[in-house]
């Protein structure tokens, strides 16, 4: 079977011959049929970023080699619908795996090449892996990296793992996807969220947190949103830790638990998160949910105030009678002037 013989288009096979259309002498008007409700067009993900273009890339990151697409594939893509292209790409990846298992490696590489050019992430990952490892093909890190990154951009975890293992570039790909999200979210929300989701799936913690917060606050999907936020928190992202602390303390989306809230706050404080310093310092200053610890409260609130949080400064002012040396309502005396 040839590379492009996956299906044939026979759009006119079922049309009747011209002689079947005979004009009648009498035309009867039929009642107009109700117009069908328009179906929402399926979302077609945007084209992958052109990694070879130096757009929004920090200095020192490797430049992506352009991926060449054959003229035959380009013509094929122009003449077929996205659904047909997706089917052909999936078939190419499947046929490539069959050839690979049969140890027909050159034929497998050809199928993987076709599937990759048509946009199949599995074919891209397999082709990139063959080139990265030099498996039955001349080893070519540039070509292998190019296809692995294109596959990873579409959310293929195996490709991302290969990049991290052999090239060390999994995080830069996710960072670039995150930048694509920021560049698009104001003008094209759907495209922006597409890139944010891809970055989150690749393991970028701040993307996981931001995607989770959008799902919770804007999309109304609290279950899925909390899952992403927790993933970011367990990965060590401080803002996600602080949010979980707030959520457990209030008992809104999660069961109320002051002890669990404090644990999350403490973890975020270790990462110098000002919001966590303010939240935990407030708890120890007020002494309502936990035993008051004025010294700890002052230390945490001072850190938060130094980071620019006005609430922390205001709370410190209530704890000390400014410039008077008088005790505050909390019972903590103002420290002596230097």
C-alpha cells in the first residue's frame, strides 16, 4: 500500500445521471422545510508555533530548526479536509508501527515521516526518537529534536520525556507555550487557553495553577480546576500552595481544616510567598483559629509588608501604637526605637 493510499475521494459516485432529472409540466410548491439549527464548528487547534522564529525566547535558548514539509504532503493537505488529514495521519502512524514491529524499518520511517508531516503527534514522537537515538537511521539530533518538540507542543508526554532525557529541553518548550498563551489570551481566548492547557500538560507549574484558576473562577469547573491547582501545589508552586491554604481555611471548595491550611501556608512561606506570609501572620496575630504568637506574627507580617502588601503594614500598625510606645490592642508593645 502506498503512503497516500489510505482512502480515495469518490464524492460523485452516488449522484444520479442527468437523464434522471426530467422537468415536469406541473410544478407543485412544497412547504419549505425548517432550516436546521447551525452546528457549532469543531475547534481546530491553531498551528504549532514556528520554533525557528526568535519570538519571545529568552537569550540562550536553542533555536528550532525549521521542519520541512514535502510538496506532495502540502498538496495533499490543501486538497483534503482537516478530518481527512487527521485520519490519514493516524493511519500513517498505525502503518508505521506495523512495519516497525515487522522490522521493516525503512518503510516504518517513511510512514512515520508522512504522519509527522501531516501533524500526528505519535508519529512525530516516534520519528524524533529514531533520529535522537540513531535507531535504524543515521543519528541526527537536530532533526530528532525538531520532531520531538513539535510532538511535545501538542501534549505528547513521551516526546517531552525524550526531550528532557536526551536534549534537556522539555521545560523550554512548555515555557514557549506559556508565552503563546499570554500573547493570545486577550485577543483570542480560545487559542490562548489551548496553549495554556498544553503547557500545563507538559508540567509547567505556573501554567497548571493559572489554568486551574481559570477553570474555577471563569469556567465553573471547580473539580477539574482544583485538580490542576493541587498538581501545581504538590509540584512546589507557592501561589498554588497559598490558594489551597485559603481554600481549606474558608472551607468553600474543600472541607474546612485550619490545620491543613496552616501546613500549606507554611510550605508557601518557605518559598517566600508574600500572600502566605500575610495569611499566616494574620492568623497568629489574631489568635482566633490558632493560638496567638505575636512574635511570629510580627516577623511574617514584616516580610509581607516589605514585599509591598499594604494589608500587612496596616495590621502591623494596629499591633503597635506608632511612635507612642503604647501597647496595641493585641497586647504587644511597640519595639523600642533605635
